[in-house]
């Protein structure tokens, strides 16, 4: 029943929210921006969830866990499939250096001060405290390229600039995912060795599933069968990892990357099929993330303010370093950091994954902070992007493009 | 076949690895998504292997489900397979919608009365034979020990009403798989569907009398009300949903496949909660669409075919994984006897009562009526839940009978369709070559 409720609700909202007339009416409250980023569904989830209106009780939240795993697997597979080894090999080392420096600097600026605070808050459990801080750092280091894409479509920035910003934003996903694995090593197991074992298990099973899926898909021609196979593959990847209680996201990324490397044209087919379901699945995931957010804890709001401020500082500084390091390689705007403020959906996936796997009161706070920060950063992103590229402040662009 | 078998073997290897790794974990998850993925992928390849050796794909789905399920080698956890109830409901509604789009007014006018009379006759004949047999087999049925004659008669009637039931899901799935078309297929599908309506009435009456014989009260008004609500309520609500669907399909048009899945979910879950039959709801909704707008019905069929393959593969593989093989071992002799008696009764009744034209009906109809599946499982679990004194033991017997029918039924249905000459050879060749 819970799955049915989520499905029907998200389906209805998705259809209503995609309607041009509704977007036009909702322009004042930046409805289009919230719809395009999926955060509208998160906010609806927060309001309907057990902590506010209570229309979606805790039991129902637990009942949707398999769906959540499947949604995380879809996101992970898409990230993994996006790995294009031939293209990545062609990129100059200076680019990796710049992107890595930007992401790691943001990560460090956020994680280091918060590690101290969170370790104290975790009653001296340094493993959980560091794990939580690392998680916040990982989510802070991520950024989404969607604002640059929307600005390009509206004709406000050039193609080269948009591609350069998108490249930086996309490549920092890998830093975030690497850090997630580290955070899980610290937080998921009883000890470091067990945590490392579980992370390795997630990667090994992801690779095994990827190799098998590539082989299975290679023999499939008919569209209906490919579709069925894709559904089965997603469920298998999500299922194996959630059954073994290891990271679905890490497993799915490893699986997707394996298919991308050995699957040839199969990986393109799989990618195309997944893209068909991506939108409703992502919206459903955002809703499920929203219902789990606890907005009643005052510490969440304190930590949220600190997180947003420190992340903005980190991005600004990281952007400056990246601009220097990638000079002559990328066409980046004067204040790159401000163009990377949008947090994006992957950070929410990472936080959701952490909540599923790490059973500790600190985990809920980290999750709440990341989820709410995504909304705050999305609200800031449009205004700051204009400042990044030296354009007059305006939020009309997203409404125009999305509508 | 070889390529599909190799892929299936590799999948089984991965499942074995996961099962091995599971024991290294202190608290593994419930395994719902794992069971879904494993059953779907293994089902698809097992279906291809089955098709390659001239068996129905459905048999392949069932057999692989039995093999990897909790009662087979145990790759899948029982909790995970049980968690797939939502898919089962979705599949039943989807299958019923596929059948509903074939229920045109002209067809109902042509064969409606004959089908109603024939199915009533067959149901009554099989019911009487099974009832009598159960009373004769009393010494072999431990749960009937210590019952008075009246109680035995009532309980026998209750179990006989369950034994009569058919499987619309299996029949329609085989019809879809073979793309069978013609008077025999049309008649078979109608008899199976209408037959199950008679079974619903028989079961409700038998359950009320059994309750009364065990010391409860016989409330005829509530009995009639319950049956009436389930039958006519389902048809009415289903027709209402059909009208709403038609408005959506004509006016909004977007995301038809998503809408279809949402509608099937709604009928499956909402129907159970409102004591309506999801099967009838879906049939009525689809029949209304088919009779009101031919073009929309065709589009609906295209969407059903598009989403049907994974759902059917998963549904039947999950049904296989849920088959209690140990039940067959426990009550094997009585179960086999009942299967034989039921088969004989169906054969005699359908030969005696079927119309002369087409000739295939007299010869082959009985083979299409042997399958039992979800409906019968549902009735068996109702017996267990409502009659705690003997229900659990009776359920074991019923489940064993259904298990045997589920394995034999699809083979016989396909044989009947092939011998009737209504199977599309291109469809069979295509499923075999995949």
C-alpha cells in the first residue's frame, strides 16, 4: 500500500507539476526551478511525512525501503554509465588537478571543523563523528551542472563556458562518491576493517553484476525484452546490495562503470532505457527522502546554517584554485565557486544511502542537514550563478526555460 | 537454447555467490528487491529455455521459481518472495485487463448464455464429484477426524468448492504467449472467467454453511449481501473506473503506460480492501473501454503488451518460488488422488455439456480447465484464516493440489490450443528464437 501511495502521489504530482499552465502560475514561487531540480517532491515529502502532517507514517516510510534502494540503483547506474573511459583519457591532467583541488578543498573546509563538533556530539565515538563529518564534506563537495545548462539554453552564457562549468560539476561527483565509500568505511561497520570489507564487497558485487548484465544484454534484441532485462538488472543490483546490507549507490556505480567499460553499445542501450524512467524515479526518491527529514530538531537548523556558510566559502575558495589550475584548458567564469552552489540530487542520494546503512542518531542529523541544505542551496544557486558569470540578478531564466 | 541456458547458469552462479556472502552478514536485509531482480532475470532466461524445448514459457518461469525459491535450493529468502505480493496483485489486474479488452458486446451476445450455462454445469458437476470423493476419502484426511457427519459434509463442500476453481491468469497468459485466436480460445477464456464467478458463489455459500455446522450462525442475508457486493459491486466499480480511464486516455493522453500501472495497482490493492474482486474490477474496466472506444482499447492492449513481459515473468516465477513442495510430500497420495478425480470430472463434464460446434470444444476444452493458481491459493488461505480448527491442515492439502495443477495445467492448455489449430505459429517461433 505504501508503495502504491508513493507511486500514485508522485505520478499525479509529476503530471500536474509538468503542466505549462501550472508552471506559469507558479512562477512567483519559483515552482519551475523546484520542479526541474526535483526538490518540490522533497518539500512535499517533508510536509506529508511523519514529523509534520503525519499523513505518511513511519511504518510506511520503512515499507518503501525496497523502492528507495531501486531508485538509488538507477541513479548509481546512470552515474557509472556516464563514465566514458575513452573521453576521460583524452582530458588533460590539469583538468583533473583543478577539479580535484576544488572538490577536496570544499570537502576539507566543511569536514575538518565539523569533525571536531560532531565527534563531541557523538559522545566521543570518533568513528561515527568522523564518518558523519566526512559525509557532510562529501555532500558539500558535490555540485550540479543543471543551472549552467538552463542558462545556456536561455542564451545567457556561451557553449564553451557552459561545458566548462558542467565538466567541473560532473567530475566532482566522483570525488563525492569516493568520499562516500570512505565515510561508510568509518561509519557502517563495527570496525575499520569490517567497514573496508563491506565497501570492497559492494564494489566486487557491483562489478560482478555489471559484467553479467553486459553479457545478458548482449544477447537481447527485442525492445520489450531489453526493457524487461533492464528492470531486472536494476532490481538485481539494488537487491544484492540491500540484501547484503552494503552500499547500493557504490555497488550500482561500480556496476554501471563495468557495463560502460566492457559493454560497448550495450551500455548506450542501457543508458537510454534508464533515462526513460529517470525522471519519475528521481522524483519518487526525492519524495521518500523528504518524508524522512526531521525538521523539528533545533540542532539541525544550527548545523544547517554552518554547513551552508562553510560550503559557500569552500566552493568560493575551491573555485579560485580550480580556475588557476585549469587556466588555458577550460573557459571558466570569474567567480567559478558561485556557479557551483547548486548541490544536486547525488548529494541527497548519498545522504539517503548513509541513513539506510549507518544506524546512529548522528546519521539522522547529517541526513536532515544535507536534505535541507539542498533546498537552501538551490534557492541561492540562481542568484549566485548570475554573480558568477557577471550577469544582472534575475531568476526568470529558469522559469522561462523550464516552461 | 544453449546460449540462454549458459546465461541462466551464470545468473544462478551469481545467486549462489550472494547466498554465500549472506551468511557472512549478521543482519541481512529482507531481500524483496533481490528476489524481484533474481526472479525476473532468471524467469526471462528460463522462459527462453522452456520455449526452446517446446514447453510454455510460463512453465519455465514456474520451474525456475521453484528451483531458486525458499522451498528449492533456497537462493531467495522466504521473506523476500512474500514481499512481492504487490507484483502479484498488479499482474492479476493486468492479465484481467488484457482479457477484458477482448470482451466485446458482440462476443458476449454470441456466446454469453452458452458460456454461462456450460460453466455452471461443469462447476456443478466437478463440485459434486469432488465433494463425494472428499467424503469417501475421510479416513485419509486427519483434519476430518472427530467431525460429525454434518460437519464433514459441510467441510467437504467447502473444500470441493475450492477444488472446482480454475485459473484465469494462467489461461490468459498462455493465450497471450501463443497469440491464439479463434472460437475455441474465445470460449475457453470465457468459461474460465465465468466459471470462477460460479466458484465465488459456491465458496461463499459453503463457507457460511461450514461456519453454521461448527456452531456459528447462518446469516443468509449477509451471505447474499457479501456475494452480491463482490460480484455486482466489482462490476459497478470496475465500470466506473473504466469511464474515468477513458476520460484520462482521451483527454490527458500522456504517460499511458504509467497510468496503466497505477490503475492496476489501485484495482489490486483497493479491491482487496473493499472486499471487491480485483479480477472482476479489471475485467469490467477494460471491457467498458473496449466497447466504448475500439481505438483506445487497441492502444491499451499495446501498452499491456509493453509492460506485460516483465510483470508476467516475475509473477509466475514468484508463484513458482511460493509453491510449497513440502506440502506435496506431506499429503502426496490424497493430493494426487484428488488431482486425478478432478481431472476426470472436468473431462466428463465438459465432454457431456460442451456445444457440438466447434468440434474442438468437446475434445479439448477439459485440458484448458485443469490449471489452478492464484485464485485457488487465495481461497485456500481464506479457509486457513476463517476456520482455525481444521483450516491449516486443509490448506496444506489444497496447496499440494494447486501445486500439481500449476505444473501440469499450462502444458495441457497449450496442447489444447495447438490441437485446436488456433496457435499463431509465428508467435511460437518468435518466442522460441529469442
